[in-house]
């Protein structure tokens, strides 16, 4: 299989969003127009940013991309797109059956918190239990302070029979699907592992967004076990977005005190 013959395009977060508090609290994800495609068929996907599994479609800006890859088996090909292109991904699917991984990592962006209460609300939402105490203990200001954030996004697409396995791709934080929803042997028990710096992330909150065939979205929470593994209840015909966030003190050269790393995974359970 020669993935290098594919045409690629991508969408990323770009400067008009930087500095907006709402975007930092929003999820970003890859949204294929079809999660199951025929071998050699059309494959299109958008990069999205929003809340409750609904949001804006973003355009391609290469300067904001760290990684954008298509991975099948042991073959990984970096995505090359056109400036301003929408949809994010517009190509032909591989000519062989398998599980195709779409992977995207953004460059860093910065958001400014003008109000302490907004940071506390965000910290509570994402289950950062010690964030308030850590912030105060560090002596950081409680207004007009900044956070740096980056996105680490994957999507699962079944090509042909869709058989195959997800793999760890080396992202700083990453979901790895331990089961394949497109496999003929899928029994309805979806399991994922959440990693941070290549290690399982234990007792971490995962936000689950389920969109049913009518477009209704349900949001629930679960937690990983000691091995970073979580079981995700799934329903045939529904599309899923999983989201988990790391909060840590910022150690880079930007004027910021916090850093967030956002992991996301999308997939759809066949009917």
C-alpha cells in the first residue's frame, strides 16, 4: 500500500481563536463525514472546535500544526494541505482494508483569564481538585493571568472491513483504543487507555460526548482505573467524542502560569 499517493488537507486552530477564554474551555476534535468508507472511496473530515459536540469548522494553517498524520498499520504519512482549505481532510481512502488513524497535534496557543472565577469554574469542570490551592501557593495573580494550551487529537476510521488495532503514536497525552468498534468481533464493550508522557494516566476524568442519529448529544463522565483504562458504554449508531485534559504549571518561555494538554478521540459505533 502506498499512502504517499493520497491527497491530504488539514484544519487547525488559528490566530483569531487565540486569547479567547471560551476556546480554551472548548473541545477540539476530528469529525469524519463518514466513519466507515470503502477502500479507495472518498474520505473527508473536518477539524472542529466547540462545546457539546457542536462547533465551528476550522481552516488549514500549516504554521499551527505540529503533526497531522494518517496511520494504517506500520505506515504513517504526514498530511500536507492547502492554506485555508475546508474541509480539513479531502482525499481517497487507502486501497486496502484496515483501521485508519487520523492524528493531529496543534502548536501552542494562549488564553488570558481576566476573572478568577472563570478559572475556578474551568478547574472544577475538568476535575482539577488542587488547582486553586496550587495557584495561590505559587503566588500567581488571580486576574489577568494566562494559560498555554495544545491539542492532541485522534479519530478512528474503518476502511473496507475496518479490521485492525489502534496504536500509541507518541503524543504527549493520547487516547489509545483497546477495542475496534468497526471489527466484526466487536461485542459492544469499548475500552480505551489514556496516556500521559507515555505512561498510563490513572484516576483521570474522561468526558464522554455521545451524539445519536437524531443529533441529540448526551454528556457523561467516567474515570480511568489504575492502568489508565476506561470502559465506555456505547450504543449502535452513535458517534462519540472522548476528552481528557492535563493541567500543569507552565515551564516555557511564554508569559503564562498554567498549561493544558487536551487529548481527544472520535469514533462511531456501527448500527
